[in-house]
C-alpha cells in the first residue's frame, strides 16, 4: 500500500511473460532440436524461446539449439490405467539445462545417472537411453 497523498492505494504487480512461444521443438542447421535461449548478459541458457532471462531478467537474449544429450537426473512411471505406463523424468542436458521430459524404455532399464539422447517422432520429443537409441539420434 502507498499512502503518499493520504489516500491508500494498492499496487498490484502484473505478470510479465518471458516465453516467446509455446513450442519447444525447432528445426536448426543441426536438425530437430529443443529450442533454447542464451542470455547475452549473464550467459545463462534456458529451455524455450524466451524474451527475458530467468536469472538476471536481462532482455538481451539469443535463440540457441540445446544439446541432444544429457543425464537422467530422476524419473517416475505414471500408471494411467490398464497396462498404460508413461515414464517421465528430469534430464540434465549437457549445456546445463534441466527439463522434464517423456522417456522411452526400449531395452535398457532406466536408472538415474544414465546417459540419454533426444528422440523426435513428428512433433513429439522424448529421451531414450543412449545404448538403446537408433543410430542417427
């Protein structure tokens, strides 16, 4: 509350959007990759096309393609009814970005600390253990 003139006023802060779009998958010269943003001021890298840095709130940011590989930090399996199971986990990408992602278990069982690689199927993206990934991913 501000009482500069003897009249009480309530100041309400308005949220400021920091994303410049909803899609996280983009096409780069390197191929289909997760979209990221790098802050030109503090060097922080974030997932998504952002207009404001999440660390220093700077507006000098540049788009970047994020790494396709990382380490599985933690995961769970969501049981969605019947035999449907959806593995979901946090992946620490090699460029120090953590993201929540769908996981695929094609052969090798998931475990924290294992190397994973980005997989793309149409507009869907997921991570799969490196040892199970088809060549070319």
